[in-house]
């Protein structure tokens, strides 16, 4: 029960300043269904041998370490260099799902991740020219056709630590999919055309989901091979609209974007849905990189007979960037609203939640 108290303006400002100073991290904007929880003990070996990515490799004599946790906390004190992790798992995947997402948390400094011997993701750059990705959440799409639905699967993670602590250090370690993605009339997750000033890292050209000139959405662009990229990039995607779906009262969901964006459909700039205009006008302290994106589609803008084109211009100021998480697609407004409300609530900062609690 909220307290009905009269707080002086000065005290309110002091409390708000404290609440603002406590902002941390980014909450979920998805309705995730967990398939495999990968936290716990993994097999571990220092050294480097690419044959360790092969599923049949015998890791019986490897050490056991807890993930997520620095390898120093697991007894490998003052070790810098290469090491590998391996984990066996079983999985049951809904038939309508083409991709699941492997969350590997935060890895210090550089990684390659293999599932059943296939390279599914890489972040940072290995020696001799090391580029750390210690601050990039690892979320890699995994095509379901490489998974064994009726038996053993193996994840192998190659890690290089440059200095200080190393390993799979923190975060959610799991395989998931987004339940809300199945509700989309037009599913826009997956491959988008991508233009930017920087080339993808060479190692990412071997990742199973890599396609030249395209990027897999959602996901930070640093986790797709564009290391340390700040500035502007253009996402674009063409699609046909289903003939049996109304084009009235439709909403374009674009998840959460870091940092700023402009969105165009068939050449016309879109505005955010009216509910978000009202809600977000009150809260600007959390930063645009934490705000769920949802755009109204004007009546008759969608071409029901031909090709439609979406363009998203994204500008990132620092740190990771891009269309990085959440449900991506077109859906009726009534279906979108519960998704928007949940995403809006989840991506609010502690400061904004404090305002809601005490002043509504």
C-alpha cells in the first residue's frame, strides 16, 4: 500500500536524485520462453585447439567450472590467454520456430561459439590485434535445423582473455525464443539489408548466420561482427503483406534500439503509437536505448499487392548499438498493446518506476 504523505519539494528532488543515480542495466522487452538453462557446471580447459569444437571430442578429463563466473573464481588465478568451455544439452523446439537464441551473457574478452560443430557467433577480435568485447551481451541466433531434437547437442566456446579477469563472467546463460514473435502478422525478425561505414570482422564471415550485406535482427551489431562501431547505419527490409490480413490499425514493432532511430515505410516517416507518445513524454531519464519502439502504420500506406519496404536509420553514440532486442514485426494494434505495455514497463529505468510508484 502506498503512503499518503506530503513531501516538501526539496526533499522530493533529493529523493529523485538518489533514485536517478541508481539506474542500472537494461530490462527485458521480450516474452521469452526458456528452452534450456545453461547455468551451472561446464567442462573447461586452458589452451587452444580448434578440434575442441567437434561434438565428438572426448572432454572427460577436462576440469569443471561454474558458469557464469570468472575463471579466476574457479581456481585459474592470474591466467590470461586462450581457454575453451564445453556443455552437453538436450532440447525440445516447437516446430514453427526457425531460430532460437543462445544467450552467453558477457564474455571477457573475445569469443567464438560453436553449436554441434557449427560456428554460430563471435565477438571481439583474437590476437595478434586484440579487440575486446567484454561489454557486449552475447546473443547469437541458432538455426533449429542444426539442433538434434532427439538426442545430445554440444556447445563449445573458445575464449581469449587479454588481461585481468577472464571467461564467461556474468549474465543469463540459456537458450530461448520469443513467444510474442509467433503473434506477428508479418514476422520481420531475421535478415535485414545493412549499410554502414565499417566491414564485418573476417571471422564473422564464417558464422553460420552470416550473409554478405545483411545483418540478423535482433542483436547488437557488435555481436554480429561490427566491432566498436559508433555512428549511423541503415537497416532495410522488403516484404509482402498477407492477403488475408487487414491493413487497418496496424503497428510496426521494432523492439529496443540503441540509441536513436528514424523509421520509414514505403518512403513515409512513421510516428510512434499514440500510447507511447503519452507514456514516454514523462520519462526521458532512462535514455532512448531503453525505450521500446512501436510505430503506427497509416491507413492505405501498405501495398497489399506488391513489395513493401521498411528503412530504419539508427545512430549509436557509444557502446553497443543497433536493433538489439525484442519482438520485430507488424501486428494489429489490439494484439500489439499488451506487448507494448509489457515492453514499456520492463524497459523503464528504476528512476521511472520510482516516479510511477510514488506520484501516480
